[in-house]
C-alpha cells in the first residue's frame, strides 16, 4: 500500500468551520485599516533569496535557519517569503511608489522553518502595515492607535502594549560596544546562539528566549540610557500620545525585535492567554532599509500581526462567527424540480445578500428535509407539485416554533429580507 500523503508538518488546512472567524478578523482589519487611509498591496510569495538576506540580516534566526530556500530551474536562489516587509520595500522601490508618502497594508501566508508548536507554524499568515516617507513620531503613534482600535472592534481584551526605542545608528553603536563588554564578562552563562552572536549581532542576545541568557540579559545596560535628544523626544511624543488617547503601555528596555532593520521605535502587543507564543503584533521603525535595498533614502515604519494567534484568541473568547444560511430549498416531483432553480435565481436577483442552498441529488421528501435541518438554515422552503402548480412555496421555520405557512413570491422575498409582510 502506498504511503498516505498528508499536509507538511507545521502547515495547516483551515477547514470550513473555522473560516467564519478568519473572515471576521480579515474583514474587520481591512475595514479599520482602510478607515485610516491605508491601501492594500499584494506581492509574490517567492522572492530572490538576497532580498531577505540584505534586509532581515544574515545573522538572524530567520535567515540563518528558518528560510525555505531552493534553486529554481535556472539555478537562481529563491526563498518563500518569511515576512512581508522586505517585499513591500522592494515593490515600493521597483514601482516608484516612494515619490510621496505611502500608507500600505498587506496580508497573506509567510513561511518559516521553525519547530511547530502552539502559535508557531511553518506556514502562517500575517496582516501587516508599512508606511513610507513619514518620519515623525505621529505616524508611529497612529499605528499603535490603529491596532488598539482593531482589538476593540474585534472584542479582544487584555493585550499589553510594550514599546522601546533602539535609538539611531550612532546611539546604537555606542550602546553596542557597552553591551558587548557586559556580555563578554558573562560569556560562560550564555547559550550557544548568543555566544555566536555576541560580536556579530549583540542586540539579538537581548531577544533570546533561553532562560539562563535571559537572566544575564536582565542585568545588561539599558539602551534607553544611550538615547540622544532626538530619539528621546520621538519616544516621548509617542508616550504622551498614548497617554492622551488612554491606551495603556509599558516601556520595555529589553524589547529589540528579531530582525536587524529596526531603529528608534519598536513595539509589541502581547497577551498572556496563548502560552509561550504571546506576541500577536509586532513592529517598529526601519528608516535605513529602503536605502539599504537600493532605494532613495526614505523613512519607514510598520508592523505585522499573526493571524493564527488572533484567530485562536477569538475562538477562545467563544465568539460565534458562523453566519449560517438563510434558507434551504427542497423540491419534490418532476415539475417542482424544474421550477426550483428558477425560483432560486429569482430570489437571488431580488435579494443579493441571500444565502440560499438549493437541494441537489433528489431523494425522498424526508431525506431532503433532513438535509435542510442539518444545513443550519433558518427556513426550509418546500416546493411540491401542488405548490409549483399554484405559484406558492411552503415555508417552515427550522429554528423557531412557527407553523408552516404558504407564501407567494412577494411575501417569501419579504420574509427572507427580514421584513415579513
Ligand atoms: P516570535 O518572537 O514569536 O518568533 P517574531 O519576532 O519572529 O515572533 P515577527 O517576524 O515580528 O515575529 O512577526 C510578527 C508576528 O507574526 C508575530 O508577533 C506573531 O504573531 C506572528 N508570527 C511570527 N512567526 C510565526 C509563526 N511561526 N507562526 C505563527 N505566527 C507567527
Ligand atoms: Mg520568530
């Protein structure tokens, strides 16, 4: 017997029963983002590998060990995108979008070869935002207020907003030297990855998930002490804005983010309800990336949120997202069966929002009715020879105790529209 073919480890089918929750999240996000004037952009899921090496950074978890990289038939090295920012920047440069400020958003699957566990998959989905050409803290603040609004609209509570500033390149360089000195003094207690990165990318050590390394990191010098006046004012503006808007936050001086390209503002929204994988949204400013990828120097700031984690939270909150169907049409007898699709099309013409299932495959009245009941529909519409003859439809409420009625087309359409005559 041949081996059963299954989905790849860490990559999941999203079955129909969960889709309504995905839709609610995606629809709400789209509405909120468009409400702030953000435009959607769609980019390919495959890019040349160099794009990610040059943007995310060579000495990062993602590029070192998480990318799906392969040669194509032309022997070019390609990678499945592990995140969306690099592609957005590439597209913005390539299509000359950077002549004016841009507020963009995207959604779609991302791919990382990680150890699959709750909240961590090899194919996962993100909705993200990138803003180009606006350098003030006002836009960083807007991103935080916009995400706070999204949580409210989704009815998600209890998220913690953590913010930090990574300073500018010079401030970081000074801090880097001090951090290296501190870490060198504790090198015996660091995990292997952190030792390796101590000199190549010491800030990443602050982000280590290794318990013992985290203890060392807790005593490390703080980046906040190295901020110059401009970086400090930038952070203070955001803090004041959050306070005025009534959005709670904490400054976390250890927050660095796992990608190399950030400067100044970084932030994360975190929940305690998902176990170890508690970050649902993360982002920050990356003013140097556009130039680094060959575009004219353009400031930028953005974030990405993990859809699977947010969907899990929505499911945990017990929200009922099944939009259900309105009606299930059963037909018995030759004439009625011919009449059924005609009636259904007429109803769809009249009620574009109507969710109507037309029974297919024949069968006895009893078996058809069973299907109607199982479908979760609110009404069963019954078309027999007699009803077809007289131009009426039998209507039985499946979820309420209402006696079966006979309605003509106008009355039926009114009932299904929610305004029964
Ligand atoms: P983490 O520290 O959890 O690995 P990260 O810093 O690698 O996160 P980002 O690259 O900033 O994450 O991605 C933004 C968001 O996308 C995360 O906060 C998370 O919600 C989600 N995310 C990241 N990686 C995964 C994954 N492998 N599976 C599911 N969601 C993910
Ligand atoms: Mg990660």
